[in-house]
C-alpha cells in the first residue's frame, strides 16, 4: 500500500482535532438545527411543559465523556481508589487559563461509584501535563480491560436485567459490546468461582461488527462468553443435552437493544441532525417488533427481557412494547423498575402518540391512513384504542431518559417479565423441561400454510414490515426454529453465511496425550475439567488451548450446524517448544490465569509487592533480585512456566487488597513475567507506581521516582521488541498466533 499524501494526512489530522470523540465540543461546521425534529417532538408532548427549550439546548451541547470501572475483577475497588487518590484530588485543585477545572463526578445512580463522567475536552487535556497523564491512564486501563468508555445511558439496560451468576443470557444485537461486557462482569461478580454456571451468548447480524464484540469480550478473559453471527429477528432456537435427552435452550435473561433511528444520540453523533426524518422510525418499527418477538420466544417462563433504544420516538418505543404486550395476550407483563436505579431521573412512558410522514402529514388513527400508505404505516404503530385495554398495559412503566435532566444522551428502556408461554407457542414449558422428541410431533400442527423456510428467510430486507407483524409470522418463525432443532433431514434452504470462514472448535478428550505432560508438570487437581478444553484445529500440532464453561460446551457440541460461532473460550496454554526439555511443551497464558490457577497445585511462587515491582520493571531479573521468601521458592523450582501469585495482607491496607496472578518463566538464573504491556502498567499502578509515556515514548517522572518508571517502560518495550508481547498475541507468546485456516479469521477470533 502506498504512502498517504502529506496534504491528505494533514487534513485528516486537522479534522481529528476539530472533532472531539466524546471529550468535549466539536463538529463546529455542522449546524445543529432540524425544524422537522423540533415540530415533531413539540407535537408529541414527550417533554414536560416549559422544558422544551432546555431540552433542545441540551441536545446541542456536547456529550460528557463517561467511564465505567469494570466490576469483573476484585481490582475494581483498587482502580477506583487509584483514580480518586492520584487523579481526581489533583484535578479538583487545577486551574487552566485562570479557570478552575470541573473534576469528574460519579453517576449518582450507578452502584458503588463504578461509573464517572467528565466534561474535559481534548483541547483542555493538551494544555495540562496532569490531564494528559489522566488521559493516558484511561487509555491504558481501557486497553487492558479495567475501564470501559461507555455512554452513561448505555449502562442502564444490563443493570435492570438483575443478572445472577447462574443466568443464561442472550444479547440479541450486541455489537460493539459495551453492554455485553457489563453482562460478563456481572456473571463474574464472585472472583472465587472460575466457571459460573451462567453464560452470555452475544449475537450481531453484521459479521465485521462481531469482531468488535470479540475485542471487547476478550479484554475480560471469560470462559463464559460466546459470540455468534445471526439476524436477530430469526436467531435459531438452540438445543442442549439434559437428563439423557435433548432440551430446547431458553434464556433466563434477554437483552434486546434493537437497531433504531438514534435521535437520542444527537449530542454524540452529530450527523443525525441533518439526517433525521420521521420515516426512519416508520421503516424500523417492523424490524424492532420482529426482534422483540423473537427475544420473547426464546425467554424462559419467569425470565426477564429488557427492550431498549437510543431513540426518543414512541413509534420505536411504546408502540413496539404495546404491540408486543397485545400479541402476548397476558403472557407478558411490563415490570415496574422505578425503584431499581435510585438517583436516575426518567419520564414515564406515554399512552398516546401520533405519526407523521416525511412530508409533514399527521395520523392519529389507523382508520384514517389511506390505502396508499398501508405498506409504510402499520396498525401496530398506533396506541390501542380501547381505554381499558390501554390502561391494562401499564405503558407508564416504560422509562424515557431525557438529555437535559442529568446531562446524558436520550434513551428508552422497558423491562418485560414472561409469565406464561406465548399464545402461539403454548406447548413450550419452562426452561430445561421439554424433551425435543415429543416436541417434534407437535411441529406440523404449529405450522401455518406455506413453508417454514420461506418465513425464516424474511429479514430486514425481506417482505414489507406489515406482512410480518401478524401473529402468524412469529408463529411460523418459532415453528421453523423448532424444525431446525429436530434431529432429521436438513432443511431445503440453508442459511447463507457471510464473512470469514471460522476455524473449527475441537474439544479434547480426557485421554488426549497433550494432558499427560500438562497434568504432571502443573500437578492439576483431580477436579480439573479436561472436557472443557478445546483447540481451533483438527490437524497438526495444537498451538493454543482454550477453555469454556461446561454449559457453553454443551451449547457448542449440540449446535455447531445450527449457528455461526465467531469466538468463544479463553486461552489458558500456549505451545512453547523450549518447554519440552523441561517437561511440558505448553506454558501458561496470562489471559486464562485467573480461570486456570485454582486447579494448579505446583509451579506457584508467592511474591510480595516489591517482587512484582522488580518483575514488571526489569526485563529479565536474576533470581537474587527477589526477596528472600520468593527467592527460596524459585531456587527449589525447575525451569519452565510458573505462576507468580500475590495474596493481599488485610493487616497492611497500604498494599493492594486484591489478589494478583501473573504468568512467568523460571530460567536458569533469572525469572521473568509474561504480561502484556498495558496489563503490566495496570499492575504497577495498583502498586503505587505510575507509568506514562510522553509523545516521544519516553518514561515520565512519577511520585515514586523517574528511574522505576523509565525501567518499566523500557522493560515492556524490550519485551515487545523480542516478540514476547507483540500485538498479535497479547499473552506474550513466542509462537505465531495463527493455528491454520484463514489468516484474517485467526487474527480476529482465535487469539
């Protein structure tokens, strides 16, 4: 590829400076005016009386940047302590151009001060070395998965799902994955449980966006996440083994964050100002309803589904919920979530709304819509006419978040609880109680006239929205899903799959010879789940070994032909040919150390805070550099892969109060930590050493002294140059990342 022209690069850099990417004002060249938008929302009456000007003023203001400290690891409290003590205190006293800087503030409604927002712009950040260090801290911690940059309102749906560690969760439209990350964190709230019973299946229709999902999920190193690639409106029913038979998989929780017109994101996505039109919501309503119906069909009785959009438009919000509730004939109920997030300001859902066409024509009743508009406007877009039926839906339990109330984006969310099977699906009992063989006999009776395959192929680009809004469409989809789940001849039409061809997921047997040396070298405990170990190649040497939970293994084994899996599992071992002479060809991988370590009984060295500082700031320190206790342990241990384990001392609160586990290598006379650069910096910060790199990549001075920091940066840089921590394998593998198969596929999904 040729070099970019200098002028073009200059222009691009200039445009990056003009824009702000969430850190303050920008896009000055775009006029934030749209008369149609103002007229529409004035007429709908969604904004409280006397607040419309405030609402529009807030919509024109840039969105404050928000960060969330990930709750997956017990490190979250330590990171919060680090933020408060080392950054926020100093920022409170900072003045730039004689103006006092507004320090970051916690989101009042997010639990345990784990989410914060700030109005600092990039221009402001560049004027202060302290703010630049804070910015670098955020970037580094984001890359290592300990902080997520996420819009405040986007954090709401996972909280309302009330996740517990045993829940089976479906995220229907998951990319780019910030909400998915929250779901994974909630499953792993107890760090002492390496394999929670629950799991997250994260789906997206866009193959390329699935790899964004993989990147987000990978930072959390969970064995309980699977990324799949399907159209959410007809995502297949899955089956699992249960009590000797085959059962349909129903989910305890479903997150249904549907595609929408996005007018609640105008503060962030400035293009929406000029592109917004009423026809956007009319085009999306049918797809949103189909996705919501499919989500409810896959929800277990007693389960909870959250429907959300970043649109304020009732056609995409209350209209979808009302249609869903009407179709359910009492099987669904809108839950009252008013007390679930104390401190969050929101407006109750509305019970009346109108439609407006692109040319400004209003309709408040389906009967008034001319035949020529019936393909564009559907009956489900209007509120129910019967006042008693409308009151019974309790649409006021929906929640609409307005930007001017708490300086956020606009958002809509509704919590649905499934009380009984859907009326077109009465034979579906509670999760894990139906035998697929008995269900197979019912399929023909459930099918409407016409083929199931024809119905299942209908997607966003299929038939007109109106044709798929009837009860027959979800019924046919459900039946098609059931036919899919029955062991029998394949359907005449196969789903077309796009994107990279994925490498296979191959589970190892308990007798696999690979375990012989691993078992003896690491002295694995007898309860180590060998059956949960997989690789990504049928043939040749296994380069990397991954682990999934037994529940996800069950899903994978029973549905390999039914779904397109992009990624699953966390890497626990990587092949290292140098290790063979020491007794094991596989060394530990940092990504999976917290999953694997509970089963390892040897090759563990207990280290102190000072030991970790030495290991992370020196490239290849001699054993003698360790403190006496760790030095004695290391001397008694043979060469090869090791675990470096720090156990907190509750009697010394000045030290980190969270466990730290690092992968390392015991050499002949030296010892080394195999930790990616950003994770290395993360652990050093937990230990009180701040590590920065200025624009030239040199170490900056810190409170603990410049020498230590420069050494840490140099050690990380040297390790990267040697190929130990290259970007292709963050785990520090000496081996190339690709296992075979398509190159792009491996780079994206199996690292």
